[in-house]
C-alpha cells in the first residue's frame, strides 16, 4: 500500500513578510527626510541687513536697512524682518554695515536705556575713533581760565555716532563727537558740558567698530 503524500503549505509571498514591509517603510521615511532637509535649505526668506553702521540708541528707519533674501532654516526667527520692524524702533547694540540685523539688536523706543549727546573735546582724538567705536569720556574740571585739574572718567563706555573735526579752529584740534551714552550718565555729562570742563575721548581697547 502506497503511503499518502505529505501536503506542504504554499510558501508565503515575499511582500507579506513583515520585515520586508518594515524595510520599505524605513527607505520611504529616509527619502522623505532627505527631501525635506534639501527643500528647507533651498527656501529663502526676507530679513534685514544694515545699510550703514547702526549704533546703540539710534532710531532705526527703513532707509537704514536693506532687505536680503537668505536661507536661514530654523534660525530665521532670530533676525529682524519687514514683518517685525516697528516705527520708532531703536538700535540696542552696534550692527556693522552689511551685517544681518538680529531681532535683539532692535527694540521699542520705550525700552531704550541710552541716548545721544554731542560733546566737543579739548584736543584732537585718535584717528582710530570713528562711527561705531567704543570710547571712554574723560573730564578735567576747569580751575582757572585755561587751567584744568586732574581728569577723571566721566562716561566709562560710550559709542560714537559721528566725528566732526572743526576746520575753522586755528589749532585744528577741536573735535565734535555725537556719542551714545547710558541715560544714567546724562546728568553728569551735561554738568561737565555746562561748567567748562575739558573733555577728552579715549578709544577702548578691543571696542567694537
């Protein structure tokens, strides 16, 4: 008598294998991830760059900025853009010409802790002092006409807005500077300007320009 043949189950189709399906899913996810990264890198958005050097305390107008399209990815929110600029905004720190403007470098005028004053020095200033330079302002009290006492620091840290040398002065040594100073130093500075103190400006080593 012949033994009955053993019936074997049909082999399972390869596409039904769970490991195969998982592998396909991983490949699709990988491709999608790469596509998203490349797509994000190609996307640009408009942000502001400084059209000129901005210094703390200055009111920032549209003419002081230029719009540039850059690919910043997730860091895009860190920079000022046409959508974030408010009328009357002021610079809170120095931003060099051509530099992208961080949002933290511009604030509402009410939040400003600095202001600008114009001082005239008793002598010439270093050629290294220009717009954006950080300087110390020293004051020497006038004791007699043309005679001054020991100078002392009046403002330990001020930022220069502009420098004007007065060609009309025979000695050619008087210099007028517009500077940004902390509001806490305004009273002492105005007092020094009013009592005839001799003012000098000294560049701070390593200060921003």
